[in-house]
């Protein structure tokens, strides 16, 4: 490009020359050119707001000032972003909101915008492939614990509606703080991961249940409440719901194998915390446990959960597979928990996702590592 042409381009874009090799992301609403990404993993955003005084994009932990052209359109380009899913928001004159040009996802305690920075072929395991596809069903049920109707999402494998005499093991899979029962399907691509693993014969066909962990609201201790007490109460209602309401409903409505040897639970972040709280106090109901970047801090393996780890031989006999995973770049203390468990003689498998933080790419990878190791001896 000649210097004169480049200068004109800079003026038209508010001082920023955009790459010509950009691609509109699949989550852009129809009819919108933005958001876009380029080969360097930079994201591009645009908003028409002629009367705004200041517009920013908050993405990937950084706020980017947007530049306005003479038609009132604001644009910006981010630094290179890590591959995977990122929540983002637009900030107009100090007010944060979801991008009207993008699909929205429930995260960060509200409906948020999201953008996927494409991964290479390593990400094919969470993309749709030419395989048989299962279904994700939205199920409404009444909770006697909360006195309210609730919704859970239920994945059934592709063969479920054909092999009507077959019963299936069940994985209860939980989201994290500020998210809801849709997270694993929309942000996590759980259904593609399961379809692809089942088709490749890398895991047994199973039902996956994703409920609302009652942690959609921000974690804020009440006035006069200690942080420790607030943490103990945050999402605690779900621990009773899953045992008293959810599991019985699933076993009644779906063709499940109802013994503990065919029931697993796993969760990410605060969902991992809930997984420990539920499974370790109900070992008669679960034989497989998974924590993906679990929010488990200062775990005293000698005394926690009424001494459940005290008799390692007994615990190892009851729990067929215990898995903990985390991103190599995050700092949730997961590896320290693993080391303390191993020091107590507990059998635990640890996975570290290379190059990832506390994010959905970490948890997709954890799910991919976890599910091939559960229900191996399931009686169908």
C-alpha cells in the first residue's frame, strides 16, 4: 500500500489500519461483519454510537479504547488473544453491556458477549464432526428443597432413542461461579466432546446432566457475615437439590443405571467445590469424582469431610476414579491438593492443560481427559 493510501486508511479507522485477512466469527449475529478475528488471534470489534463520548471493549482482562470515525462508528483491535473462549463486554460512557452484534452467553453473573479465538486441529475434539450426534434436552422439574421449578440440561447419546432396552450410566456435570446450566453446552461444547469420544470408542455412551448450581449471583458476603460462612452457604442449596430432587427425577425420567458404580459427578471451579461437597458426603451414591480447576482451598486431608480420606484403602476401594485438572497458567492450588491427597495414600489422577488459564479451554480439555476413564466396567 502506498503511503498516501495508508494515511487515508488510518484516518478512516480512527488512526488504526485493520488487517485485510480477518474473518467474521461464527457467533456474530446475522448481518453483522463484526466481531472478527485475524490469523494472529487479534479480535476486532465495532459499534455504531454517534452520540457516545467514550467507548471501550473489555476483553481478555484488558480494556481497549475504541476509535470513532466521522459516521459515528467505533472500532478497535485487541492484542493477540489466547485461543479458546473469552467473555467480553462493551463499555459506553462508563456503562457496560453485551455487544448487540454478538450472541450472548450467561457468564460473569449476567448475559455477556463471548468470542471464540480459533484453535488449530488440536481443537477438533470439541468441534462437530461427521459422527452420530446426541441430543441436549431442556428438562423442567419441581424441587421440593427450594419449592420452585428448576431447569436442567440433559445430554443423551446418539443411540439413546434407538436402543430402547439399554440403560446408561450418568455423569452430573456442574458449571462454575456466575454461570448456569447452559454453560457446558454453549461455552463448553460438551455435546461435541461427548459425541466425538463416543464415536471413537474412547468412552462409554452415557447420560450427562447439567443443572443450575445456584451460583449465578455474585459471591458477596452479607453484612456482618464472615467470608468463611458466606463461602459455606454459597450454592449450598444445590447440594440438597441434587440428592433429594435431581437424581430421583433423572432416574425416573431416563433409562439410567441407578447404582453408585454407574454414577459420577464433576465440576469446574466452584462446581468442582460443589462436587467435593456432594460426593464426599454421599459415597453411597457416587463412584467417580472429577474437579476441573476446583475451588478447593486449604484442604486438610486428615480432617475434612468427617475424615473421609483418613482410611485411604477404604476410600480407594469405594472411589473407582478421582481426577483433578487445571491450566498450567492458573493459580488455583490444584496441584497442591493433589500432592496432599497422594501424601495421604489417596489414588488421584492429575492433568495439567498446557498454556491455559482459568477458562473454558482448560475445562474442555479436562472433560476430554476425564470421561474416558469412567464407567469402564459399566453393566449395560
